[in-house]
C-alpha cells in the first residue's frame, strides 16, 4: 500500500500597511495550509495583522509570524548590516506582537518564517541565523521554523535543529533558482516564474524528484516540505489556485506544516 | 498600632530610540518601585526595551508596558484622532512586543500605563479608554492598570474596574494641575514643577491630605496610590532621589503597585 | 458671443510607498490638468515622486506638492494636534523636497494643495491655515494655492489672498457634502459618490449653478475653479474618464489652474 | 614671506529628532566654520533643521546638507543594499528639503556631505558615489562636495571632479584609522580618539606632514582641507574647543570650505 505524499502550502500574506492595501490575501488564503503574516516592520500593521489572523482562522489555515528588517520603504528586500544582537531583539519584538494578536483571536501561532532579506541574510550568515533562532527558541521552542530547501539552506537548518526547533524546508515555485542554489535576485531579469502551470510543474518535480532546474539549465537538489507563493505578487490568486489543483490532480495531499514535523 | 502609609513610585523610562539616548534611566530606576517602559512607538526600540527591562530587574523594580500613539516625531505628545479599533490594535501590538521581552528575561509584566497623549485621550474619551482596556483585559486580565488620580480619572478608572482590572491611581509631582483637574499642557508656561523639594511637598500633601494646589491656587481632590516622575525630563535623577528620601523621612513606605491592589 | 467655461481638473496622485503600489495614476493622469503629488509623509517616496512627476510631464499635466501630516500609517487622514510652528516646518520641508524633484526633471512646480486631514485642519483653523500659507509664501509666492470651495473654505482663501497667493477653489465630485459645507467624513456611511455619471452631474451643477446637494437634500453654494478625483480610490480611472467626457460633452473646457488665476 | 595654512573645520550637527535631543550643537558650532546638517532620515527633522540652520547663521557658519540612508533606528550607521537609483532619489529629496529651509532663512547652502554609512558606501562603491554626485550636480553644481581624505577617498573624489563639483577632503580627528585607510568601524574596540589633545595632534600632523598613524602603528597619507568632529559624540564641545585653540596656537587659520575651492 502506497503512502500519499503530503506537503504544506504557505504564503507570505498581510503585507498591506494602513490604507496601502496590497496582495490577493483573501483569494490566496483559500488554497494554502499555512500563512506567514507580516509583523509591521516591512509590511503589515496591527489592524492588518488582526484581520489577516482572522482571515486565516476563517479558512482553517495555520498562522506564523513573518518578522523582518526595519525597512518598510524597501519592503524588507534590502540587506541591512545589522548586528546579531539587533536582529535578535527585532525578531523577538515582532514575535511577541504577533503572538498577542493570535492570542486574543484564540488561535495558536504555529510557526515562524523570516521575511524577505532577513531570510536571505540568515541563509548567508550563521550569526544572523543563530540570532533569529535564539529569539524563537527563547520565546517558544514549540514553534516550527521554516528554512530554505536545498544545500544553501543546510546551515540555517542545522542551527535550528541543534537548538531544538522542528523545521520544514521551503521551495519557491514562483522564483528562479541560480546554479549555486540561491534564488535569483528580484533586481535581476528572469527572477520570477509567472506561469502557474510552469510553477506547478516545478513543484511536482521538486516533490517527486527532489530537483529544480536553475537558470543555467542545470538541476540542483531540493528537499521541500512546504512551498510558498507570495500573495502580494501579481497573479498570486491564480498561481495559488493552479498549484493547488494541479498538485491534487497528481495525488499530492496538503496539510499544515505542524503535521509534518 | 498605626499602619504605615505605602505607595508605589513609578517612572516613564526607556524613551531612547536607537542612538538617540535620552533620560536618566539608570539613576531614576534606583529610586522607584515600578517602571513604565516605552514600547517603540513614541520612544524605545527592541534593544532599548530589552536593556531597560534588564535594568529594572537588576534593581528589583516591577515592569509594565507604556504603549502609545504612532508618533515618534512628537514623542506621543499630540492627540491623534484615531478610531477605537485602531487604538485597540495598537495597544495590543505593543503589549505583546513588550511581553516577549519580559518573558525572555524571566521577569513578569506587572502593569500597563498608557503613554503621553494616549493617556490623556483615554481620560477624555470613554471609547478610547474602553479600547485600551479591552486590549489589556483580553491580553492579560491580571495586569494592574494605571489610571489618573482625581475626579478627571474617574471614568477611566470605572471602565477598568468594570472590566475586571485592578487599578492604581497616579499623581504627577512634577506637573502643574489645572483647576479642572487635568494636567497643564506642556505647551503652556508653568506646566512643570522642577524644584524637587516642592514636588516632594506636593506628594506628601496628596498622600496625607488628598489635595493638590492647582495653578489658580485652589485645591482639588487627589487619591493616588502611585506617583510618577518622567525619566527623560531634565533633572529627573535628582527629582526622584529627593522625592524618595523626603517621603521616607516623613514615614511613607514604598512598594510595587502589585502589592497595593 | 458667449465665453466657454473653463475649469481645472486635478487629482491626488503618487500615493504609493515603496513596493506598496496603490492608485490608478497612469490612467487618471491622462484626463486631468493638474496633479497633486504626495511628498512622502502620508504617501509617496522619493522614487514614486520622481516617477509621478515624469508621468505628469509626459501627459503635459501641471504639478504641485501635496504636503501632509507625518502619518503614513493613517494616510494622513487623521487630525493631529500639531502646533502651527510644527506644521509650518513640515510643509516647508515637503515643498523643498518636491521642488528638487521637479527641478531635475525640468518641470516647474505650479501649485500646492494640502493633503487629507492637513487640508481639513487648515479649513477649520486659521492658525494652521496661516502656518501652511506662510511656508508657501516664503518658499515661492508664485505658487497657486488650492483652497476649499464653498463657504467653509472662505477663511483659508482669505488668508491665502491676503498673503499674496493666487487661489483656485476646489470641488470634490466623488465625496458627499454635509449641510454645514464640509465633506462627510470617510469614517461615515455614504461619504463617497461612486457612480461616475452622478459625480459628473454634480460637477456640472457646481460649475453652472454654483450648487451642490448635501446629504440632507438641501443645496449649498459652491464656487469651484478646480475639481478633484482621488487616484487611489477604487474606480478612479473610470471616474476621471467619465467626468472629463461628460463635461466636454456639455461644453466645459479644461485647462491647468495656472491659467485660471 | 610664508603663507598661513588654512583649513575648514566642520561638524555633523542637527542630529536630534523631535523630543529626542542629542548633541552639543550650540557649543560645537561656535568653533567650526561649516555645519553638516542632518536632513531627517537618520537624524534631524524639519524643526531641528530650521533651528540648526538658524544657529549656524547666528555664528556665521556655512551650512550644507548631510543626507543619509532611510534608517533613523540605526542613525544611518548600517550599510543598506540600496540601488543607485534609490540612493539618487533619496539624496535629491533631502537636498531639496534642506535647501527650502536654508532659503526661508536667507542663508545659502554651501556644500553637501554624505552622512554616516552612506558616506562609507560611496567610498566603497563607484556606483553609489556616482548616484549621490548626480543628485548634487543636477540639483546645484556650485555645491562643494566633501570627500574622504587619503587614498581610499580618491575614487569618490575623482567622480565628483569629473562631474564638475569642487571638492574638499576630510579628516576625522576623533576616529581611529585602519592601515587600509578606512575608519575603524564604530562596532569595534578603539574606534574613537576621545582625548582632545591627542586629536589635536593628529590634525596638526595630518595638516603639516600629510600623515596619520593607523591602529597598527603605521602611517598613511592624508590630504585634508577640512576636519570633522561629530557633535553628537560625548565630549564634542570640549573636543571642538581644544582642536580649534590648539591649531590656532600652531598658526593654522580657519575658514569656510567655500573659500578653499
């Protein structure tokens, strides 16, 4: 008897700020199993956070904090040479703020995913990874920690595990990969995969063959338990719907990442 | 056998922001029993909050969040026509952020005091008071809520009590009072009492006779269980030291507000 | 021989902030004659400002600064109890920043319109109006100053004229008016007129009969030389297109406000 | 007949933000000939800028913009991976805002000095240097541009000159130099020279022998026409006073940088 493959489907949501409403959150959230919710430092604000948590609750989607660098102007998408101590405190602050909003909505925070370039900085620097993970462990060691699938994510994954966190590894169907295993920078041409069917095929290959084709045509190894669509990217609703239905058509089942660790 | 009078002595501390270091926090904190710690919206940032919580812990001082309006440029000292729903979410966010920082330092948040003009807005508007109190009650109903001593603070006090919060009422020795019972605005002449001995006398009279002389020479009724010195005001260290020693000389004892409710 | 009626058609544009892109600027800007461009304090940022100025230049639209309160989170739509001196300096700073961006694009700033609640605060308070007008006069007395049409705008208009500024008075076709002549607050039901044909009829009546029907059915007097559509409001492109074509069909001509003073 | 050596003495001033007052501006400004004034992005705000311009005018000190990265929390002291286009627009915005404040005070902006890590980023990257210089040239090609003395500043200096700007080269008496010619990072031990007499000796040697001793004891070449003291650093008033009197005692004369180009 064969076991059905199960993955988590997550999305970065709650990116609006005040009257600056962006993203197709309500549509995307219907197709996902985990929501990574902005905490007000690169996107989001207390009201948006509250509404997004309620939206996730309505659709039975797990919620996690999506803490970031203090860069609303850059949407967190620019490296900042912060110290580990700065990053530790920034993450801690955002975890607490997000947790309060979950608490009053009677929903439990299930995971944490670092946002935008804080995520990339943690991939590139063990000190930054450790600072983030320290904040998570000290705040709540039961939170699932989202790391980057593939070889480049190994260091961050190991630090998280060594410090006692359960991890899920994440694949980005809507982003191009470089041969070195990193995402192609959004500043460069061809950084996005915008065709939903192509993105779906990439997920299937990542899940079934553990491979993704990079932008020079070579394959790299991918070991993902979750896939991510950015809700604020154009066409996100259609992208999420297509990936969900294509994968289900191929026999993949979806479940929250808390069931995968 | 006579019972010794006991009061709490609190201070608004942790107002620095990044490299913008202000206030005589380390000196003031040695004389107080409760610290109202800024939460990053009008003053404070995650690192300053962490250091201030550690400072309070070192001197065995109770800690409470000091949430405010989103107005760093105005240090929270300008009314903003926010809705009750906005205020509720802003307070909740800051409570959570502050709580996380207390938690990792193994110190329990004991109270909440609204900051600057959010405090004054809550005194003036039952809707705003209710929004703040809702956030506190839903987040942690065991938190002591600081309200304004005197008749003007009655409405806010009643709403807090009706919603199940323990309250302590607060007197400001370093601020002039208007005959209507409000503080004289900082924008006006004569809003400050800067002589530490005069401030001490005002506290003694407030505690022993339940009276404070307003700026037109008349007395109003004051029922305070805590007194507050603003750490970021010039001469705060000397002010706190003098009040503490003068009151002890007159037989007043100091204890954290958590012991007064 | 009859003279053709001429009016200016303006829009509040450039409200995006970083990656938080909002508004139908490129569509709206094709139908207007003057662009009120956000200056980074409630919307806009230096890049958005630059792109919006270039967009206006491309479509031969006059440009003016749209300075606001320091409230990005509230999109400037909340009164803040700032002093006149604060407001004066805030407006001055934004005028200069905007002017630099016009200058390098070889386009001359033609006018100034206060943004959101700074506009409403200046309508309600002569001190605030005077502070804003002082900043404009001292920076460049040749700038046209946009004031509020109808009786409520008289005080601001008089202060501007007395201080040497040319003014144009502004009517809002997409907003409901209260009997007292103010706009119905966006916080209330029925504050918006979202049907483009209804809005067009309101403009025609305001221009030809100097009247607008308020939300209690009574008429008030309106003396407008410019009409405004908010680009960031849903359906703004269609609204602007409809008003433009409807008014032209009725023989109204459009010209930049600099030709009307 | 010998010619007296003449240098400019500048200071980074106006770093306060709202009620967060920092720096010994009024004392320092009495000893300097040029003031580099923060523009509200890492320090300063419109009111502080206005007051600082007036202070400089009172003491007949030249004024220049001190534009920075959008990082108030980090006081501009952290590299941010901004694009050249972002930096160009950020600098332009701040130049314009500052210029408006000079203009209404009837004082002419004389120079520009990049602030904190924007300065260091421009030293390290020709693209960033070019973006900043483009903004300055397009806004006002008569502004004197402050570059970094010594070999490390050559690239930035050459780009400024090639684009038509007059430059003065700057030495930091209160900062340690690394053997490679950069300043020792403030994050490291021994980055500051806090003894005013030692700092004065360093200036004398830099001016007379074109040498500064680095933190490994070796000398590097320095060709400075201006020296800088940071007003917000502890002891800045005494530092500025001592350097001024020590240098005058050794026959060095002080004049604004506008007289040196």
